[in-house]
């Protein structure tokens, strides 16, 4: 449990670093579109979020989840765009509600609605969806991965277990490879206990 929590903490730190850089891109592009290009508020928000999505994908793909299976790039990218699109709707939905629904149209209100409230909710959703679906093969527990034995890792095969010898029936080793019957103990052979055998030897020595 401690190892899994430490791994999750490192993952959150990397994801947060990438998200912070994406946040800067988001804010810069959003204010550039509104003040310099004089685009509509929600349109500017969509363009800014799209730019941040591209930045976040590169950062998460090649740093946060760089251990993900690279043979699944097409599927991974499709899922990333799908969940990022949902995050885009969440983020700019809050902006549209604040700007048009609540009539909070000042630049400060727009930035708070989009880049604080909307982006905060969308970031939680993105983190859950990215690690659960998009980059899931990079965050699986090491305990779920089959571990090779030391002999297999060294490239040597383990010696086969010795073949058990049957107590009765047929035994190998006969002429021309034939199996010969196992000899059962003779009924006429006398068996002594340890004390009787020792007494018998003393009598012979006397």
C-alpha cells in the first residue's frame, strides 16, 4: 500500500506539472483571443482549451505516462481526444453559464469562471479518465505483472523433477529397453527389530 501511494503521489506531481504548463498556455491563448483578436468569449475559451489539450497530451504521453504501451498510440490518441473533448465541454460550459447565464462579463469574471472553476472540475475529470482509460497500461500495479523466476530471467531452464519410482508394478531397465516386473519382498524372509538384531549379533560374537 505504501508503494502504491508513493507511486500515485509521483504520478500526481508529474500530472500537476504538465497541467500547470497547460494552464499557462490556456490563460495566455484565452486572453490573447479576447483582447487582441477580439473573438467571442466562448470561442476564445474553446481555442485556448484546444491549445492546452495539445500541450497536455505531449507532456503526459512522453513524461507522466512514458511507460505506456507505444503500440496502442492510435487507440490512446482517440480516447485522449474523446475525454479531453468532454473536459473542454465542462470547462467552457462553466464559462458560458457565468458569462451568459449570470451576466458576469468582466475579464476577471471570465478568467475565474473558465480558468479556476471550470478548469478545476475538468482537471479532476481528466486525471481520472487519463489514468483509468487512456494510459491505463502505464499505471497497473507491479503485483499484477507476472514475475519470471531467477532461472528464467538468467536464460537457464530449471532442472526437471526426478521421475518417481513406483513401489510395485513395472520398473524400467529391462533388456532391450523392456520394463521388468518389480520384485515384491519374499514372504519367507525373516525380519528382526533393532533389539533382536543386536541380540543376535552378540550371540554370534560369543
